[in-house]
């Protein structure tokens, strides 16, 4: 039993270990922030390594918790993303009074996501979900002095609580009509009665909220803009990925028998997310807000893939999220870097970046191209597989809308590229990170990889790696 | 390798000369270029004469019939449909060999003449390169074995003509003229091309041999296909021939595609002598002659050829009577003479006189080349001397330029058709051919002949007689300028005595020369009357011409303004092509097509702007939207979708 | 015994009362209270379903216990946030926290 | 012989360029890379001609397969036939010339040559691909570098042009994607995946073809300036730096034509036959309308850009006519137009560098000042108006003859209309030639210009040599193209029989 728990839950155990370590350390008075960071990052690296060593699957706690290769992979992705966020946040956190708490909250949410992923039961799922959301609200508020941060946190916690209410309401109907909250039993017990339809719609709305699909997305942009950049990165990548992983498996397995109900809902959400996300993103000036809307549009594309309802779909979603993780974190890393060193966050501030600091500009451009789905970045493959998977069902209208939306999204990604490369700054903000990258870029990247404060370069290195698409063949996993 | 294959060198030498002079001429051969060009042309000339000798006197004729010899034929581009291909080859038959002689001799003369004429000009090597290119193209044109090959060289002569007309490229009028020449002939070539397409696709081949053989056999597949297909009530054959003829008419400056020719006189005068008098402009005649057996099959096409030719002859002659630019007069006379050749071919269509018209036309082509290039070179010498093209600036030159005067006079007598000069013989044959088949054409031609004599001698008297003007120059020109004049004058006298019909006839058989002295009386009398009138009016400076012009009133004015063809073309190109088509097209592209693209972008941006209120910043509104969305989805699913 | 439909009517009414409060009240604390109402209505649902329809197991009851616990945690964090917000905005009116928009 | 060398060499060059610091090193390296590409292309062609595939319709040479995403039918399959080889040669020549005319790029030269190499890699990848996914990948790969090249080194309203270009092209590839997905899911042979040969062997049912063909064809058509989706061409070309214009018009527009032939027509032959009149109609409009619009332009680059609309109209026209000759003509026209337009843009660039204007009326008499460049200009012009001896003539005649083979009043009228453009072409080309290099010298300063540098000369000579090669010996290239086109034609005629 214990060996099972240790083995199957090793990622979670590792996270719990970090949390306890930090808690006791905090009680003991805490230490230098660099050491804390080293411990956290080391722990995350360890969790990542542990996650990769063995391949196993199984269940625990009376069919509440399950794990398999796919879930392990997904957790590894999350842990990796958390590690990257931790790296990109390091400079910001180091200057913060409550560094330890930030890591505590972050690892807690990560733990919540892992539980959510592994849940085989609605209760477990709910617990994981809340564990992954409530601390996030606190993280959003982490810039304690900034008005916007507080406003964002408030909006987030209220919306999130409301969404949980709706979700729970739906779950209660499902429970009422079937008498079970276990995924496997639910899958067989669902008959498609009106009450269940109501319940499914409510549950989908709950999911839609977390993944910020239109029309449940309204909180997203405000929260992303108000939150500190690393938290925004965390929100846009980790919470979104985690919920999407669960969403796909729940949708296909638990609600599999009610496909005709949710199929149309997902189509509507997909089209709405792409359209609204794109239209809003076109106008934005603030980079974080811009990336928020772009991430809404990305969800729309993911939902197109989900609409395919086949093995390719789930594989494509996982693959896309992997790519998205790198691309979006890469973009955020640079946004954070620039915000940290100059305090500037709007697109106009990025004018002439290519002159001041070509390497940064190029890397942000690559990240954005990846988000836009341009070869040879991995984003192209992600989008291609998603849309290809989505076409499997033969809903060509959806595919055509998605394809056209690709153009709109390209437009606004290129807006940033244009600002960086083609426009010149009226008044140059002297030497925007100009020191970097002059000599021995690659060597520097390698050297700083283990130095958290220069996280940007580390991230960029990874980004470059990921642009070499050949290394990633996740898509094979399901087939 | 027999002599026919040596004919390949007739093409290769000028090409080589073009390449060498074109690439290295400016840098390394700036002094030698004229010699180089002339030497290669002399070699070509020798080869041509040798080929002519061999063909006509040794082995061209088999059993009294001249056979076409295909010295070389290689597929150049195969279309993969029926037997369609563009072949490059060398075809020697009476007319092509005759043309070889004409072209190479005239070209050599022009090369020689240019050595003096172009002395001191910029870019002499380039000039010789272009001359070589032209010679190459023209020689290739006449040697073509394939309808498409002729089209290829057809275009090449057009291009080299463009380059040569525009040789003085800093002169706006030269630029305009070169463009005009190219575009007008190109316009005609469009019809030529379509004609080729019809001909080729219907008959299944572009090869002259195959075409002639197939189409003249009414039972062959090609003939049936040609006759059966049709459009707007005319058979494919008629369409093809008429269209091809339009192509020829463009190159030969037939009505109404003649407008480029007078303007083309902006080029250096030797060039005009070569291209716009002797060789390129007769390409249209050559083309019809080349397809003569096929043209004979179609009465309608022959009618078109006849009437276009006859009307051009008359029309140009009338205009020529009023012009004062020495080269323009010659240009219109060229057009008029080509009209002769053309209608001569046209009247050769019917009856037993077929052979006569054909032979006459070719004969006239032959003689005309010599005396017309003589006239042009003479005019060139005059222009070189006077530094003006305008006849009114000249006068009394007969003393200052005795040799030019004599040779010019010979040229005028030849073109007027005064016996025993060359033009007389050929024109007599043409008139005879016209008389035998179409009386109306005959009378037109007769009248034109008189006009020709009149305007040529008007030109002659105005230049060489009348009162002296003051000139700066006092040298008639170098030897290289005089020699060609002399040689061409000799040829203008002697060419008429060539027993032409022995060599060139529609069916390849030698025929007896038709000479009816009594028939010649009318034309000769008319010609002498014309000359007399010209002498009366123009030998001395007086006001008779002005009075005459005034008495003719608007007709004179119309003729002087070339019957407003230029204005008509300007109207068509500027008003219709540019203003009515080009401008709207450009406008539509900017406003409608591009506008639609921009509008879609703007609409997207406007939509983005319009919906920004959705994100109001108020969390309670967000939640309301959330709730309504859930309820709406549930309601839709429950009441509309599932039920 | 009260029929299950009554119970469900009650819980649904409670849910929408909570929603109504959430959508209309201006005071942030009142919003949090409204959320509690919603969650409680869900709790009632779970308990009722467990008691009336699926009495064999305790799934529903456990679910509601967890919901209560989590609601408490949520409220704690929310109140902390509201307090922090009050420090910067000097107001707990929800409409005053609407700076982030468009 | 592994065709992936065509990816490797530009790829390595691109990377290596980034590592160098000196402008002289960078450009020499780029030059070396492009020379190697050309040598390789010629060598591969020579090898190819010795193979039996060179004469067998539908056979691909040098086929190699690398598993990429096999579960989705995505295999990195490469192979060439005569048609693709012609395109590869075209690419190699244009790349070389493009590098040579960019000799004086000093601003961010590393990125510039990097992007150039990336573009050429995209083009090669597209032409050697035998798998639709691979093709699509490289099609899109070649788009963004254009955006950056225009936006960074361009002139005029470069941002607008770059954005318009990239959005329209990506929109086009989105349409292509729909077509590809339709092929992928609609095929009867489930194992075919994206393999083009397998897809060709089991075509879609008619209804699907009719639905998906327009997507694929219009998608590729936009790349080839299909009316009315051509408006990216004038703005894009005219704002781009010289080398990018050459690439755009010389190579990128060919991606579309090649795709329309290889993907749309080859894989959906019945639909191609069905839509043939519409294609012909649009292409004829593009040809005529493009040339009339050209007539009104006064900016040299706009002149060439609009004339490209007209000339590439012939490509689509040839494809739309669906006879073997016309298809061959379309392929030849692609090569010919590529070379010709690259030459034209190169020479416009050279003139612009000296006069700092592209307005026709502001130049004049340049033949006196810069005889070499002016001569090249004339040659480009004469090629453009289809003078025999240059490549334009061959391809246009091929298209005309092929089109005339198609009987029916509509097709005949369309052919006559298309042929009429040769006159209009003459008008605008001669207008440009007449007022740019002929006429009175506009400024004294013009006489002080230096004539072409050795790199410029070399670029022009390379392009002219290629143009003359096709123009003087068309049978050579036609011989390679014929079997490749034959396979498409067989497909179409087989569809006619069904």
C-alpha cells in the first residue's frame, strides 16, 4: 500500500514534501531567498526527474485517484511549467517581502492540479480544482501595493467562487440523477435525461470558466492584466493546461454517452472563443492583456481540436498544450524581463526593441510565431494537428471559421513583431537590457541555466530547442 | 555538307557578329566594329549569291521544276498535340533564295554606307550589332520551314527594327516612333498568332511542307478539318488566312496598319533603307507568297489581299504627293509599292494568270528592294549633307552632289516605271496581272503609277533643282557612302533584265517572260505625264503648287494630314485604351479589389472596437453574462436541440 | 416526510437568491455572503439526494462536508483580498473596483 | 542522392550566417551557399536525366522517406520529377541572383541573409515534397521571412504591404489547409495519409472533390495572384527590398502555381475539369485586367508587379485549360516568369540604388549613363513581352497552343483575350523602356552614375543565361517537364472517362 502510494503519487509526494519543507522553514524564521529558490527549483527538478523515471499506472484510495502514462506526462508538463515560472519569477520574487509564501501558494496550486488530473471521482476533482484555484487568487494579489492587483484578485475569487457554485450545482444534479460521483460509474449511468443535460451544461460552464472559453471568459483579461507577470504566466499556462487535460478526458470518457449534448456546446464555445478572443486581442495595448485575449483565442482553437472526438484529438490537445506551454511562457518570460527592468508593459513600449536588443526581440518573435502557428516553430504543428483532428468529425464550417481566425490572430501577433522590428522608438529608453547577448550568447545561456535570476535566457534556450520540432513526438503516445 | 547546309552560315555569321559586337564591341572593337560587321555581311552576301547560283543554276530544279530543299530541320519545341511542333530549319526554294540575295545585297550596301554615314556617332558598335541582328532575323525569316519559325523571326525583326528606329534614343520623337512601330506591328502579330493557332490546330501541323501539301489536297484530313470548322459563317481556313494576312499587313504597313512606317523614318537613314524599304516591310508579301497555294484556295482571303493592297497603293501615293519630309515621301512610296506587290499576289488567285501575279509580285519585290534602298541611301546622303529632312530646306543639290543626283534620278526613274529601268519591268507585269483578272484594280494601279511618277519627281526636283540654299557642308561623302549608291544604281538599271519568271513562279516551273509592248503604252504615257507635271510644278520655285493645293482644298489638307489616321489611332489608344480601359482597371484595382481587402480589415477592426464594451470591468456584469450563457445553452439544448 | 421536490425547490430558490444577491449587491462582503448561499443550496441538494434517492452510500454527505470546508477556505482568502483591496481603494463597493476593463 | 540536401544546405547556410560578424564574411558565405545550391541543383538534374524516371510519367526520382508523425500519415517523403526539378533550378538561380544583388545590404545583414536562406529552404522543401503535410509546412515556412524582409528592409508603405501580404498568404494557406484536410479524410484508401501518390491513386468521390477543390485551388491561386485575390502582389512587391521582390515574384508566386497543379489538379482531377471554365475565366481576367492596370502605373516596381499578375495569369490559364500542352506551358511559364521577373526586379533595384526614384517619368536617358544596366533592363522588358529567343515566348506560345487545343467558343474567346495581352504588354513595357532608359537624360547627375558592379553584373548574367537557355533551347526543359505533366494529364483524362 505505502509503496504504491509512494510510487504512484510520487509527483504529488514530492510537491507535498516541498510544501512541508517550506512551511517548517517559514515557521523557523525562513532563510535567504536565493536558498529558498534553490530548494524550490531543486525540488521541482527532482519531481520532474521522478516523474520521468518509471512508467506505471494504477489506482489508489478506493478508485479516487488514478494514474497512467498520459497523466504522468501531463503532470510532468505541469511541473516543468511550474519550474519555468519559478525561474522567470525569481528576480521579481527575490525583491518581494513574502517570497516564501509565493512558492508555498504556487506549489499548492500545482499540487491541486496534480490531484485534479489524477482524479477518478467528482469529489476528488472538485477538491483538486479548488486547491488549484483559491491560492491562485492570493497569488494574483501578490503585488500588495498595486491597486490593480487587488482588484484582479477580487474579480478572480468572486468569479471563481461563482463558477464553482454553478459547477457544484451541476454536479449535484448529476449526483441526484445517477447516485454516483465516480467517473466510471457516471459514464455508464448517464442517460441524457433533461436534468442531466442541465447538469452537464453547468459542469461544462465550470470548465469553461477555468479554461476561459467565451462567454465564460470575462474575468480573464482583467485578472491577467492585474496580476504580476509571473502569476499571469502561471494562470495562462498551468491552470489552463491542467483544466484542459481534465476536460478532454472527462468529456470523452465520463460524458461520452452525451456527445450530442456537448458537441454543439463545444462548437459554440470554440467559435465564440476564437472570434471574441481575436477581436479583443487586436485592440490591446497592454502586453499581458493582449496575451490574455490571445490565450482565449488559443482555447478556441483547442476546442476545435476537441470537437474532433477521436484519439487524434486528445493527443493533439496534449501536444498543443505542450507547445503552448513553451511558447506562452517564452513570451511571458520576455514580458516579465522587460517589465522587471523597465517597468514597461505596453506594445508601444516595445517599439524598436529589435534595435536595442535584437536577441530579445527575436526570441519574443519566435514565441509569438509559435503562438500564431507559423512554421518552423512547434506552434505550427500544434495548430495543424488540432485543426486536422477537428476536421475528423466533418464539421467543415468549424474548420473554415478556425482557419480564417488563424489570419486574424496572425494579424495581432504580427502587430507586436512590427512594433519591435519595424517601428522606431520616438525616445529611446536607454539600453533596454542592452548589455545582454552581445558576446557569447549560447555560452551565457548555458551558464545562467542554473542561475535563477537570469531565468529569461534559460527560458529562451528552451524555446529555441522547442522550435526544433523534431524532438517532440508526443503525438505518438496515444497511438 | 552540301551548299544548302552552308546556308546555315548565312544565319550564323550575322548572329555571331551580333553577339560579338553586342558584348565586346563597345569595349574592344569601337574602331573595328564597322569593318567587322561589314566583313561578316560581305561573307553572308557571298554565301547567298553562291547559294542562289547553286540553287537556280545547278541543282534547284528537278525536271524543270524548282523543288524546295530543306537543308536542315530540327524540332525546337514539340507541343505534343497532333504533329505540332516548332521546327527550326532552312528552306531553300526560289523565293527564299531570291530573298537571300536581296537581303544580303541590300544589307551589305547599308553596312557599307553606314561606315560613312554613322562616322562620329556614339555607339557605332551597337549600331552594327543591331544591324547584324536585323540581318540575322530577316534571313532567318525567309529561310523558315515552319509557320512558327517565321513567327519567331517575325518578332525578332520587329524587335531589331525597334532597336534601330530608337537608335538615337535621346530624341523623344525617335523613342515614340520606335514604340509605335513595335506596338502597331505587335498588334498585327496578335492576329497573325491567332491565325497560326487556327491553322496549326485545325491542320495538325505548323510545317510549311505539310501544310501546303495537306491543304492543297481537298481530301486530306487537314483540309476537311479546315473546311468543316468555322466561326461567324466563315470557314476556319478563311479565318486563318485573313488573320495571317493581317499579320503580314502589319509588318508591310498596309492600310490601316501603316501608321508606324512614316514615323519609323526617325531611325538612321541607312536603317530605313534596309528595314523600311527593302526587307522587313516586304515580309508581309513574302508571308503571303510563302502560303500562296493555300491562299489560292480561298477566294475571300484573296479578295482581302487584293483590295487591301490596291487601296494601300493608292492611298499612300496620294499622301506621298503632299508630304515635305523627304523620308516620309519615300516611306509612303514604299507603302504604295508594297501595295502593288500585295494586290499582285491577290489578283494572282484566279484563272490561268495565277502564276503571273505571283511572279510579278516577287519580281517587283526584287527590283523594288534595289531602287528603293538606292533612293533611301541617296536621301541619306542628302540628309547627311543638308542636316535636315525637310525638302523645303533643299534645292539645287545637283551641282553639289553630282553622284547622288545621278543615282537618285536613276532610282526615281526606276520606281516611276520608266523603261528600261528595273521598276518598269516588274510594274508592267503587275499591271498585266491586274488587267487579266480585275479591271478595277488595274485602273487603280494605273492611276497610282502616274501618281508615283509625279510624287517621285516632285521629290527629285525639289531636292536637286529649284534654287540653291546655303549649306555648311561641302563634301558629298566618303567613298563608303558613294560606292553603295553606285552599285545600287547599277542594280536598279539592270535588275529588270533578269529573266525573273524563269526562276520564280507559283508552281516552280519556269515560265516565259510576258512582255506586251503595246500594253505598256498606257502606263508609260501616264508616267511621263506624271513626270511632266512634276517638272512643271516643281522644277523652279514658284507658287503653282500652293495654288494647286489651295484649289484642292480639304482634300489636300486631308492628304497632307495623312487622312487623320494618326489622330484616329491616338484617339483609340489614349481615349479608349488608356482612359476607358486602363484607367478604370487601375482604379478598380485600387478602389474595388484592394478596397475590398482593406475594407475587410477595417471591418474587423471596427467590430473589435464595437464590442469592447462587453468587457465592462464590472465583475457583476461578467457573472450575469456567465449565468445567462449557462441558462441559454441549457434552454437551447433542452427545448430546441434535443426535443 | 417532506417530498423531495419541495426540498429541491427550496434549494434551487436558495441558489438563485444567492445569485441574485451576487449580481445586485454593491458591498463586497455581501457578495461573499451571497456566494455562501449558493454553495449552501448545493449542499442541500447533495444531502437531499443522498438522503432521499441514494441512501445506501454517503457520497453526497461527504461532498457537502468538503464543500463547507472549502467554502470556508475560499471565504478566508476572499476576505483577505477584500481587506487588502480596501487598503488601496478605501472602499468595498464593487463598482469602485472596475479599473481594469476593455 | 538525397534530396534533403536541398534543405540542409540553405539551413546550414542560414545558421552559419548568424554566427558570423563581418558583412563581407556573411555575404561571401551566403554567396557560397547559393552557389552550392545551384551546383547541386544542376548536378541533381544531370543525375535525374540519366534515370528511367526522367521519361516515365508519374515516376518520382530520388525518393526518400523519413517517418515524421506516422500515425497521422505524415511522412517526410521527398522525390522529384521534371516539373519539380525545373522549379528547383529556378529557385537556385533566383537565390543566387538574389544574394548577389543584396551585396550592399549593410543594415542587419545577418538577419537579412538568414531570412533569404530560410525562404529558399521553404521553396526547396515545397518543391521536393511528396507529402501534402510537408508541402504545406514549407509553403507556410516561406511566408514569414517575406514579412520580415519587406517590413525590415523595405521601402514605401512597407508595414502595410508586409501585413497585407502575410495576411493574404496565410489566409490562402488556411484555405489550402481545408483542402488538405478534405483530401486526408475523404480518401477511400485509409492508409494513404498525406502521401500524394497514394492520394492520386484513390481520388475523392466527386461530391467531395467539388467541395474541396475550390479551397485548394483558390488557396494556391492566391499565391499565384489569382484574380481577385491578387492585391498583395503590387503592394508587396513594390515595398520589398530587391532580393525579396525577386524571391516573391520569382519563387513564391510559383509555389502557388505548382501547388495548383500538383495538389488541386492532380489530386482532384474531376473537380478540376468541372471548374475549368471558371478558372479560365478568372485567369483570363487576370491576364487582361492585370496588363491594363499595368499600363497605368508609373512606379517601376508597380509596373513589374502588375505585369506579374498578368503573367502568372498565364500559369493559371494553362492549368485551367487542362490540355497537356497548356499544362506544360503553365510549368514553363512559371519558370520563365520566375527568371524574367527576378531579372526585372534586380535591374529595378539597381536603378533605384542610383537614381533613388522608381518613378518612370523622373528617369530618362539612362542608357547613356548606365549602359549595362539599361541593356539588362531592355532584355528583361523584351523577355516580358515575349520576344522569341527569351523564355517568355516559349512558355506563352505553349500556353496559347495548348489553350487553342481546347475547342469550344468560350475557350477560344478566352484564348484570344489572353493573347491580346501580348499587345498590351508591349505597350507598357515599351512605355517603361522608352521613358526610363531612352529619351533625354533627365538630370546631369545621372551621367555620373557608375555602371553595374561585378556582383550586379553577375546576377544579371546568371539570370539572363537561364532565360536564354530556356528561350533558345526550350526542348531541353520541355523534355523534362513533359513526363511530369503527362501524369497530371493522365489523371485528368482518366477523370474524364469516369
